[in-house]
C-alpha cells in the first residue's frame, strides 16, 4: 500500500503545480488558474487565508496537490451558511502515474480529516471530474440537487474512525 501524506505547499512547489495544470487535460484551467494561482498559494496579502493548499506526496514523491476551503468565505453552494467553519469544499489533482482509486480515496479521506480536525461539519462538492467521482462516492458522499446542478455532500461527524 502506498504511503500518502499531505504537506503544506511551499513557493518551490508552485512551478511544478503550474506545470501539472498546463499539461493535464482533466484540470479545469479556468478554475485552477483564476485569480492567479501563485498569488493565492503564497497569500502574501492574506486575502486567501481561507484556502489551505497541500502537496500530495506518495511514497515520498510529489504526486499531486489538493486544497480545501471554507465555503462561507466564497458563498459557493452555500446559500444558508451564515458562519464560518460549517461547510467546506475540496479539490485535488493527482498525477496519472499515481491516480489509482485507492490513492484517490485516501487523499479525500485525508482532506476530510483535516476539515474534521478544524471542527468543520460538512464537505460539499460542486464540480467533479469523472476520475474522482468514484473516490467521493466510496467516501460516502451523497448526491443532492440544487438549481438543476448535481452536488455531493458529506457530513464529517462520524468520519474517519479507522484512518
């Protein structure tokens, strides 16, 4: 079994992340490059402090990146969230050489654990790649509909007793 860890992204990692984004056909370039990813990650002015970025290391190799963020700060999919630390959203990218389902499931679990440790209550997803859908479903996300969009929601209260 692969050993997967999430480590805080450093400025040295950003070039590799930009390369992955540029070369991968599955990443939504508009989503990941909006508002200049480098500025978001380095967060020098503190404007994006609600987004937490991590490198995905698999067997000590840089294999991808991921993020989670408090939906209250963006109001994405969160009409009735009136305070922070309730609902979060997650995203991840994993290099195709490491993208087996077990690794994807573990990355999602590790992100949810971080959210649970912060006291978050739910994780919601509003855009899914085909390759990640199984990982979310196998982590007990449930499909819901809102404004003709398919969303996936997972409460974190009982999650991760076994990780």
